């Protein structure tokens, strides 16, 4: 499954969004050091677009590992191509779900994909086991919760909100 590309170079793992959900014209990219989020030796590359003269950059992909940022948040581009501070929150959230191996007898990923399609929620996958879901409005989340409830309860899938920790640029 396409979506996220992870490449290790000289002991550093680079995470790149191959097909960001708001892909468009003139984009910029910036790196997030994931060490402050207990992921040492990892960097996530975010797709950005300029908001306006000196007003910052809007995140155009669903952050997969970085905490405290979401699709549409406006950030400051930091030094050496890194993400600086968050200037303005979009009001969106990111729900991340990780499916364990081996898969249970009743695999909920097909039901989750159907729920994502029916709700129209934007999402990016990292292989077949890890999905990041853009949540602009929590009122549409019930089909998502229902689709993975059994796996969450049986501990064959795990979920977290990306805003469970604040963003820090390290």
C-alpha cells in the first residue's frame, strides 16, 4: 500500500509522505525531528504550502509520527529546512491506528477502509498496518470506532490521538 515511504540512511530513518492528501501546485517540504516524541534517529518530512507573504506554511499531509500537529495547521519554517513552531491550529485532529501482527481471524482493516470511504475522511497508510486519519469533525467518527472496536478490545489494534502530546521542534 502506498502512502508513506521509510528509508534508513546512515542510521537515520526518514519518513516521507509519497501522496499527501492536499497535494497540489507549489509545495515546500520541512523535516520534523521525532526524537522529542521518543522516536530517536527518525525524521518526518512534511509537505507544506505557503499561506501568504510571511504568514507561514500550511501542513498538506497527515502527520504520521509527529505529535501536536495536524493537516491544515500553519507552522513557521525553522532553520535548515525544519518545522519551527505552530503559528495557528486548524482545529483538525489526527487519529492513528496500528494493527498488530499476526492478523486476527476477523481482520477489521477492510471494514475500516469502508468506513473511511463512507465518511469521506482523508487518510494516509503506512503499509497495511498503520493508518493516520484526518478528523475535521469528531461527530463523523462513530463508523470508524465501530469498524475497529473488536480489535481494539482484543489488543490486536491500537489507536492514539496525535494531539495527546504537544508539538515541540526539539
